[in-house]
């Protein structure tokens, strides 16, 4: 049965003061460790930049060198390199050298999955 709300009352606040100890204990045992949560927050912070997301989107479609990414994004090579450095430090992209050319690609399938899950979530 739905609860009746009173105008002006914040229905998001719990009006009871009982702590459900079993629930708290169970959830506490299942929480990820702080280091892992911090690294995940850093990853989300990095991909909160639309330019970095566009770079990831491009690298899903093809391995690319900095020059190609710069042309695609209509940006300078140093600006693209800065974004790639951030993504590389977080292990979202990797690179390989072929002579004088450095090619970038996604680090693994997880990056592709996170990207597509984000798109799916925002399209709902």
C-alpha cells in the first residue's frame, strides 16, 4: 500500500531510528576496499571528460596514432597527447610503437563494455 506524503515533507528521509545491524554487517562485508574504490573514482573522473570519451569511442572503432586522433578531434597533437596520457595512466588505453609512429588502442574489453554501458544507461 503506497504511503501518503504530506506536502512540504521530505519523503526521502527515513523517519525511524532503528539500525538494521544484520543488513549493515552484510553490506559492510561485501563492500569493495577503499583503494579499489578510489581507483574506480579516478577512472570515472577521467571518462567524465567528453573529449576523452570521444577518444575512447574512436579507439573502439580503430587503433589510431596521435596524428589521426588530432585530425579527427580537430585538436592539436599536444592536447590529444595529454588526454591519452591520462587514459594511459589509468590503464584505459595502451600503445605500441611501429617505427616512428605510436598507435593507441583500448587497453582491454572492459573499457569498451564500460563505454557501451554508459551509452545504454543514458539512452534509457
